[in-house]
């Protein structure tokens, strides 16, 4: 049978029952429960690093309402026979995720949280048709089920359901909370002067977790996941036997992310060992504790794509999973004088900074240290030296995929801060066929951007497209015309004229002239100017070559 890779499926049982390829992380169960005395464990990891699948695996293993022997057959945890006898399917489990709690204001976000609780209640309603459940708890449960609960009902919801489970099963409850900090992260993103609801959402989340985790007789143990450890607000303060493991901690480091051995085994199993170098370049490079790892979502996604098409190129999967606003916020803080450090990491260098793994979303932008810290905790940067310890660390961009995210942020910051008068001067030079003036303006614009040496042709393409933003022209980019796709076409309908620009990246300053010639040749051979609508009287074609922060222009 052909090997199939699970992409986007975060249900352990579904993956195992469907016979999909599974990277065995089940030893985590024994390491966590058999080798620690943690009452509450917090794992903070970047997005797409297997947190949800890890909790789904825990739910399957511990849940008293399942028989999981078949789905765990042959996996590492089953080597611990006494542990499996004592723990497999022996406890009630409450597994809930906050990853979809979002809203433009507090009312909509709070309504989404109520919806998440209601869905959970609907899924377990049959469990509580039991005389041992307190009638007052049943009343609260019904209000939660129909999204009619009071604020105090919502804050106490997890503890209430756990108390009901304890009454039904006679055993304390294992609590699993996935992405606990997403409601706070989303509230922080939308916490503008006109729309402040971070404090309100913090009050709700803190209430829910505090009641569920602190001195709760119905709790066997809890595992919580997120991107950041929320410290100042005391969500976890006072919790007995609490342990937190971030990207700086070596313990449990191999359970989130794929190790080199695991990727090698996957490539061997799929017959894709010849793709190892490109997968390493694009999706490796992260360091959790002292352990080098790949981003599991991205590696699995690309391997799955290669199974369909062996010639498939690597994609930037992170680009489509988040706003990546933290990097743009960082770039915009020019007042901190971080440009030199930013240029260093963009040029594949390392910077040494002091970081903290205890942050709060409402103060992320108050200091340079906070922003370097969040870039590390959320996976945009990683430790340059796996063996380094402590809070002062050397950081770098992990791989080509994240380099692309940084490039996007630089282009976005550039287009957002363009001087409109200078834009108009550049366009006047283009329309007036003033090549000398256009070169000067273009080089001045390049000088104002964050500098890095590994410029790609698509970066320069995006840079040029950005220069046309907001000037009233009809601009097409990468649109099919003639026998190919031109880079940029701008139409000035009022004056019945068109610009066609083909962009090339030169390997050196000495080769910029030849690159311009190649661009013009492509315009002619591909017939880019032949598909212009009737009525336009003037078509001006330029070939533009870039090398680092220099531009050269030639006209057809």
C-alpha cells in the first residue's frame, strides 16, 4: 500500500485508524506522567509544531471512554507494560481547545468562547444522565450548552464539568487545554485605542484556568499548550507542582517537531531521500532546548506534495497560516535603532540578545527585548547554537521559509511608508523616459529599505510593484501576455499610455547590463507588448536589473 502523509489532520485516532504515516511521539506519555510529578504542565511552542496532535494522542491514551489498545499497537509507549496497564483508558479526560476564539470586539470573541464550550457540552451530554451528578451542576451545564451561561458560569465551566465527571466516574479528571493563549493573542492584535478588550478577555481566561488548575480536588493532572507563558497576570501563579517548558528547555524537546532521524526515516519510507537537502534548507533549522528539529507541519506538507508530484517545488506554508504581524511590528520600530541587528539576521548572520520566556501580550511592544523574545518563542528566530544555555542567546533565522516571511515584512513596511511625492517623481521619470532620473530615484528607494544580501528576484519584483501602489494606475503583476507572464504592467488610461517592466536579479554589479539586455529580449520574444488593448497610443518597455541595493535600467 502506498504511504500516505497526514496533512492538517490533528486527530491521533483518525491518523492511526486510517493507516496514515505517524511519527511516533508516544514516549511523551511515559516521560511526562511516569517520570514527573507535575500537577500542571505547560508546553509553549510555535504554531504548527504538533501541539494539538500531541494532546489528541494524550486524550486517546488516557480517556476512560475509549479502548485504545489497537491504535497504540506497536508504538513506543507500549514497551512500558505496567505503565499502560495503570494508565491506558483509566481516567476521564476533558480536552478543549481555544484556538478558534477570535473576534473584532469582546462581545464577538466572548460569544465564540461560549460557542466552544457549548459544542463541548453537546458532545458529552449523554455522560451526565446520571443520578450522581449534582442538580445545580446540571443547571449550569445546560446554560453552558445553550450559550446562556453567566460570566461566573463561564469562568467556572471547566471546574464544573470536571466535578460532574468525577461524580460519574469516581475518578479525578485529566484536563487538556490546547492553545490557551490564542484568545489573548487575538485580543492583543485588535487592542486599538477604539477597541480595547484585552483586559476583559484576560479576566475570563484567567478565571477559567485558575479555578480549574489551582487547588482543584477533581483534577488528576493538566497539560496546557500555547505559544507564550503568560506570567505577569498570574494565570499559573499559585498552581501546585507547576512546570513550564519553552523552546529554551531541553526536557521534552524532541516531542514537538521532527528530528533529523525522523525525517530521514520518513524520506526513506516514501522513496524521497533525494529531496533531503531541499527539505533541510526550507524546513529545518529550529532548535528546541538542545535539539535541532524541523517544523513538522511544513515537512509533512511538502513530502505529501512530493508524493503527488516529485517535481513539486517547496512552498512557504507559514505565509498562509497567520498574519505574521509581529515581524511587521518589529520592522516598524525604527526608533529603537534595531536596523543593524535586523540586517545582520537578514544576511544569514547571528545576533546575541537577552530573551525571556515569560511574556505578556499587552506589553509585547514595550521593549526591544520583548520583541526579540516573541520572535524566538513563536519560531521566527531560533538559537544559533544548540548547546547554548541561559537567557542570553545567539539568534538567527532558521530556514528559507522564514526568510521569505521576513522579506514580505520588509516589502510591506516599505510600501506602507512610501513618500508619495518621491513615488510621483519616479513615475514621472519612467513616463518621461528619463532613465538617469529613474535610476537615481530607484537607488534612493533601495537605500531606504532594510539591507540584506540574499535578495531574490521575487523580492525585487514585489519591491517594484510596491512603488506603483496608490498612484491611480491600473497595475497588473505576473499576468499572462503573449507567450509568457510579464512582471509589471501599468496603464495610464487618461493619457493612453502603458509601461511594461521586466525585472531581473544580477549575480554581480558587472553583470547588471547583461541582465537588463536579457529582460528586454524576453519582452520582445514573449510578445508582452502585443496584447495591449486598442486605443493606447504609447507603450514604453524597460528592463531593470538589480544587484543588492543597486539598480540599472535600460529601455527598449
